[in-house]
C-alpha cells in the first residue's frame, strides 16, 4: 500500500492526506509496528464499513478536528490516538457536534480531557472518570456517558457493588487524580460503612484488595475493616487483605464472623512468612544426590521407601507436611555437607503416601544425626525397623535416638493398692514407671504451678490460723474465769464396745495441755512475756 510516510514530507502537511487515505481503505489486515500510521490504520481496519459506520465516521472527524485545532501533541502519540478511537465508539451518543469543540489547554492530556467533557458531560462527572477512555473497559466509558447525561450512580448499568445513597454521593466526590474505577468504588464503600477519610484512602489504594474477586464478600470485608481497623497502618491493611484474598480463594467460603482485627493481623504475618518461604523454595536451586541408594521394601499391602530430597521445594513440602524446619537445610544440602532423606509408606488402595520420618545424614560423619517424625517427635517402632535396615545395608551409623517407648503412669487405684501392698497388689508385680523427657517436663511444670499456688496462698493460710488460735484463746479464757457451771451432765452407762476407750477426763486434760502449748507458742511468736497473759 502506498503511503505518505516519508522523511521528505513534514508530518503536519502529510497528516490530512494520510487520514483520508486510511479512512477510505476497506477494513482488512492489520499493519505491524507502533507508528502513527500503523496505529490509525489498525483502528480503521477494526471498524466495519457496513455496520456501525458512525464509528469510522467519528474517528475520522476526531482526527481531523484535532489536526485543524493544532493539537499535534495528541496526534503524535499512539496512546492518545487510542483514546480518540475509544471516544469514537460512542460517536452516536455525543451531546454536541465534534467540530464545535474549542481547544482550551496547551497540554495533550488537558486537550483530551476537555474534549471528553465537551462531548459527553452535560452534567458534572467526577474528573477521575475521564481516564476511562484511556483504558479498555467499554462499560466504564458508558458509565461516564450515563453520569454526563444526568443519570444516578445507583442506576449505572452492570455496576458491581450495591451502593447506598451515601456511597453514591461519595463516589461522585472522588478526588481528581489517578483513581481507577475500582479504587473509587472501594473508597465510597468504606466511607459509606463509616470509615475515616484516611482509612478509606488506604482501602482504596490497597493493591491486594483487587485480589478479592467476589464482589459481595469484598463489600463485607471492607465493612469489617471500616469497623475494626480504624487505627491500622497501611502495611497492616495490605497484609491482612492479601491473607484474606488467598484464604477466600482457597476455601471459597472464608468467614469473617467471630474474628478480631488483631487475630487477622497475626495470621496474616504468619501467612506472609509461609509465602516467602514457599517462594524461596520455588526459586531455590537443586543439588546432585549423594551416592547413597534409595530404599524400597514391600510388606503385604504396604511399600516402604526412603528417598533423597534434591530440591529446595521438596524440602519445603516435607517441612510443611511434617511441621518441622527441614526447609532451612537447603544450603547445607547444596554444599554437599548434608543430605535429607524421607521415609514414606505407600499402602495399596490408598492415594498418596504417609511420611513416617525425615532423616538428616551428615556426610563427614557418614551417619544419621537426626530422625524426626511429625512435630519433631521420635519415630515409630515401624519406622525404626526400616531406618535401621536401610542404614545397615549402606554402612551408615545412627547417632541419634529413633524409637523411644512411652510408659503411661499407673492408674490412681492401682498405684494406691501397690503402695499399701508394698509393691504387690492382687498378685501383680510392681511396675516401676519410666520417666522419660516428656513426663519430666510435665511434672516440673506441675511442681512449679503448685509452688506458685503455695506462695500466693501462704498469706491467707497464716491469717486463718491466727483467727482459729484467737477463737481458741477466747474459749479458754471463758472456761477459766467464767465461774462454775450449774449444768449437770448425766453419766452414760458403760457399753462393752467402749470399755477400752480413753476416759473423758484424760481427753479434757490432754486438750487443755495442748491448748496451753498452742497459746504459749502463739505468745512466743508475738514476743509477749508469759506473765502478761494472766493480767
């Protein structure tokens, strides 16, 4: 195709002829490149010459108007040509003739904004919405036209959020600048739910908020943030939003009810750490295996395998499954100082496998220095059997504990009977319980708790003892100085079963002696002379 794109003809001279030629060319193949000519050609090529012909007509008129108004900054930029093409999509909805527009700005951005307002905004439209014609969402461009002709925000077609009147009002008051439609919607929602201006801005500019895809759930989440995170920092907003977006995508039913903002912040930080580890594992390297054969033994319906882990990602997955920190060993593995092996059990008819143990092999010692089950527990007796068999086959030493049996403590009744019988109860041999590390920790914790209770209760016990002693002292004084009693007590007849009982007089004398001893001790504690008691 012959064009006027030559270096000998100035742009301002050849532009009208170029537009005229491209306008009359039938739609067809696109032109490669990002030149002005290729951009205009491709837009005309995408517009039908038989249907919706007003698009081609509007695009042609816009180009020529911008040329005659000497808006060369617009016409020299392919991105601005794209804006004119988007405006032409609605060439049949303009409120005023294109040719009557008057240039009132010296910048290309200002000229395009002025043109958009002139063509579509009979009523005020938020300034930030002028940017929609530089994007690709046709619905957003239509919203500008609807608001420009006086429609309510609540009546906009295909609007993704359920707005209140306050939200609609705040949406129209969105400040000018680089707000996107989605950011303006989030800001208006937050303000409608009672957020402060500062918090609403943070919600609007949260990049992770766009990852919350479900519109209904996003509105609930914004309401939750507006209510519970008034003093939050932007980093917290962004962190929690990313966590919630990921969890909702995983479960498709993440619930906010019953959660506090502090709990979400904590969970989000832990989630970020895990994501960082995961990313590091995925981006981490791999290493050559040590010359130690893998292990496989088939027993009935079970197959046991010991395999060497050879990538950072494999270590990470092992650590996640077993809840320990084996992922941190990738550097040692890459250096060849360490090798990590995984003992796995495959059961016929069951999908996947069960990891029984993670083994750390130290190259210099040629030995297994760690063997851990889930949560860093000792391995099972079944795992111990296969680890020892594999190690023996390869001449590997085992320098760590494997299976450690756990003896449960005796039941209370059995323990009591054993204590009374001197270790023999109902013909059963006395069992000496083994105190392993776990039981030792538990008993130490119990003893510390009891000591704490004794310390805190000591003051109260001392006070109670003093009160009791004071009451006994009053009884003693009354009995000595209250005079003789006229009450007569009848002597009960002797009963055979009580013939050997201690006489009542002896009990009374013993009590009085005990009471005297107690009072004397009490007076001594108070540092009061014994003679003072009788006065």
